[in-house]
């Protein structure tokens, strides 16, 4: 199941958030979920491996500085791909106080939806798959990496997002949900060997979580040519790419890193 939840929060005191507030967003979401069902929230928090959601933060009004003022409206965006977690998110109530570090907010609205104009129901990923099966074959896929991303490597983090790293990451995320069909990672790696990098631009960016903790990630654009793939392979890779816009790529998407915008080209 692919779903989105937008939580509107009104700020109760003047304050600020770091440039990359992912840890605050992560903590805030689980604080919210603990008020719905404490035991279930703890289970999702403590589970090992990939958590089937990603987070983003936005503001109702454009900001001129990093100061957040009383009365400002923030939006916590949750993208989820597991129906049981979705069921927990459906229990969120207005009026709850939510803390982001020293910033106090109150939930003033909750909106539920689905990405890509899909119907809001269990197994709606089948509708996404059906649409791609009847669409024109894609020749190029561009990933615009808007938040720093990195990937797990044998000897540490890898910051350069190759096609193999991107699509292997997406398979892992897909399989972390409760999708109708699990994907074979080795098969995807074999398919991706025929995907070529046409152009890229970007740079590394350091994300700090505290004085002694940080992560180096990549931001920029990557365009891949997939014209050498068979029709079935093309459809599979395209579906995964679109899924990446929902779930993010690489590490720590549950802390708002790895957000991407995906563009498909038929020519």
C-alpha cells in the first residue's frame, strides 16, 4: 500500500530547527504514534532494518530566515508503504502537542491521501503497476536528489549514487513494505547492468546531527538511459524509479534524507 499523511502543526513558541532536522522529525512522529498506540509505536520504532516510511518538512509561508515564530504552520509529510503502519497513522488526532527539540507545536489538521493520484486503498501499488504496463516505454530516468543521500558500503558509506546502488536500495525499501510481490535483488542488479549513466551534476554535502555526529551525502541530478532494456525490464525499472519518489533513496529516508524528484522521458 502506498499512502501519504500530511500533519499540519501550529507553532506555540519562537524557536528554530537545524538545516537538516531529520532526527527531530523522526522523534516527533513516534511521539505522535505513541499517543495512538504506545505498544505498536514502540514495535515500529525498535524494529530492525528499513522502516517503511519517509519524512519531509515544509512551511505554509516562505521563510526569510531560520527563525520559526509563534503561529507559524508547519507540515510534517509522511510517505508510507505498509498497510499496518498506515492503520496506526489513521488514528492521529488533532489537538495533540508535538515537540521538535525545543519547538512546541499543536496538531491542527491531518490529511490522508495517496501518491501519483492512486486510489486510497490496500494494494494500490497494483494500480501503479497496471498504469506502467500500458504506458509508453521510457528511455531516460532522471533522479534529482534534493536531500543528501548515501548508501551502505562494505568499508563505509558510499556517496556517489550509481544505478546499481539506487535500484538495489529501492528493492530493499519495496521489500520492507507489505507489497503484493517481493522483488529479487539479484535480478534487479543484473537488469541494471544494462542501464547507462548519461550525465550527472552535483556535489557532496555534510549533514550534522550533533557536535560529534554527521553524514556526508550527495545532492544533484543523475540521468540514466534505459533504452537497452527489454519491455518487461523497462517497466520494472520505471516502476521502481517512481516508487523512489515516494520512499526516497539510500540511507535514513525515515529521517528525511534521500528525497528525490523523478522525471521520465520517452524520447
